[in-house]
């Protein structure tokens, strides 16, 4: 099941929710329990290991999210 980002129109909280892909209803707000929530469009990133810093870095993929190489 994918994780989606939502925002509550009542209290303004942005939250993530694990939702079935077949679900047609947005989940209730985790803070105020309002059903008045909307799905947000998430920015995507790719994870790469950096050999110089020894850690991991996150960056947008070349060409943007979901880029197919077509203009």
C-alpha cells in the first residue's frame, strides 16, 4: 500500500497515511478527526550513497519527477 500526503482543510495539519490504492475516500485528519482532507502532490526524490561523505543524500531525479525524457 502506498503512503500518501494529505492536508486537513479544518486545522491545516499535513500528514501522511498508508492508504489502499483502491480506496476512494480521503482519510480523516489524525489531529482533529475531520473528514475534510485533500491529497497533496508530493515531491519525489532519489536516494544515492555519497562516497565522499560516507552518508546518504537525497535529491530530485535528473529531469524531474516522473520524467520520461519527452518535452
